[in-house]
C-alpha cells in the first residue's frame, strides 16, 4: 500500500507498469495506475523529480494522469515497439504541489487481483 521509501527521497524513477495481460486485468489498470501515481508523488522530489513510465494501456494512464494532475505534468509521450507489442513511454515531471493524504485516490477500492505487484527495483536515488 505504501512504498517503503522516505517522502521526497527519489530523484528519478523508471518503471514498467503492469499491462493487464499476464497479471491482473486491463479493466483494473485505471485504479492501479491512479494509486501508483499517488504513491510515487509521495516519494519523488517535488518540483524537480522525474518519472518514466512504460505501459501498454495508454488510455488508462492518460486518465490516471488526469486524476493526479495536481502532482504530475506530462513532459513527453512516445510509442515503442516491444517485439510487436506497441507500448507508450510517458516522461513526467513532479509538480511542486505537496501530497495531500486525503486525496480522492484513497477512496478507490482495493484492486481484487493479489498477483498485481509494483516493483521498486527500478528506482534510482541520488544518495543511496
């Protein structure tokens, strides 16, 4: 639920989001992506932090970004071909807005698929 990282401790984050093909279901991606963006907003440095997100479900990520627009600004988006699977990379800038713990994302129900995981092994921090 909460990332095991200090708030404001990550300079750059790179992750490959679940597509909803091998784990979970695509219909759950909007809720998942909104929760992920909210949690990332806590740990990525405000005003200067960046995130690079890879997804096959471009529509869900765009909608999730709209719901978390107080925290993230899209810098660039481009398509990539992953062996015939056309995916999108989103480059984001963390806005200076502090995280408000009562965000509407907390009202989103728990995702029913326990096999959906969020790996932080791609996190890059400056002072580790």
